[in-house]
C-alpha cells in the first residue's frame, strides 16, 4: 500500500513539471491532426477504390 501511495505522489509531482501547450497551440495541433487524418483517409479510400476496381476486372475475366 505504501508503494502505491508513493507511486501516485511521484506521478502527481511529475505532472507539475509538464509544460502544457497553450490554447492556441492545442487548437493548431488539433487542426494539423485532423487535416492529416482527412488526407490519409482520402488517399486510403482512393487506393481501396482502385484496388477494388482492379480486382473486379480480374474476377470478371473468369
């Protein structure tokens, strides 16, 4: 039990040392993540569509 209390106290002490981002930085980082996610989803969607069309073409030959 004593080690658990020490662990929690040490974790809280470390959290006091964290340099948290400002609101502007958090908004900017969130926008970057959302943009990257949207671009990645579009690219993977396009790749999926192309590969599906290719597969359907080969299946239709059989």
